[in-house]
């Protein structure tokens, strides 16, 4: 049994706190987009319950740049995981 229950047999939810680094990254990219410094974007997010969501916008034909960037990002994630 993986769930923790209270005395009334109700599931106890662990408190979930905001991640300051995630907020900072999102705010900085939003500011760059508002200044016109970003022409295409893709985002992948992980929610506290481990579900993922993603979105993409590349109106100026920047999808091939996004594919290349995703490949670099994958390599960076793997490299950081291995260390």
C-alpha cells in the first residue's frame, strides 16, 4: 500500500511548494518573448503528480530550430543526470 491515510481513512496529500527556479526561468522567458527576443518556443512541464504537459509555437518556420534545441536539451539533461 503506497498511500498514507489519516485516521478517517482519507488520503493525506503532502504539501506542494512552489519551485523558485522554475518561476524565475518562466518569468525570464516571458519577458524575452514580450520584448520580441523569442520567435519560437516549446515547453515541457511536469506537475506534482508526475503528469506532463507540453506546448509549441513556431509561427515563423522555427520548428527545425526547436527540434535541434530539444536534442541539445536532452543531451544536457542526460549529462546532468549522470553526474
